[in-house]
């Protein structure tokens, strides 16, 4: 299992229609085949500059690659993410067994 997460801050004013529209569009990514346990999250800590997070899981590397290469994901990144996200941090996890 791979857990894909991204924390981000938008260029839009907090609470704006543009912010809500972006988040609605981001939630459409949950419909891509292989995406599991999708969550759109509001960040609450004052310890970092990010306002939102997306979290999702994939059964394996093939499912994750399918998502990354999917035309809807690629279009979202090009048309929405790049112009509208001010700053982000992406983290991908697999279970660690000590």
C-alpha cells in the first residue's frame, strides 16, 4: 500500500469562491480508478504555512503510476494545480516495519 499525501496553500483568498471551486475540482480526483480512502483535509496547525491537504491510498506502485499518468490527473495538475497552488509539499509513504 502507498499513501500519497500533499499539503498545500492556494493563491486564492481563504473562503473565496475560487478556493471552494479548486477544492471541489481536487475532490474529483477520487473518481480515478485505483484511488482509495481519498480525503480532502483542512490543516489546523500553526506550525506550517499550508492550509489544506489531500490524502489517498493505492494498493501498489502500479495503481499509483496509473493515477499519476491518468489524463484527468495530468489535466488537473496542468490546468489547476500549477497556476493556483502557491506552495506545497508532497509525501508518499509505505508501511515501515522496524
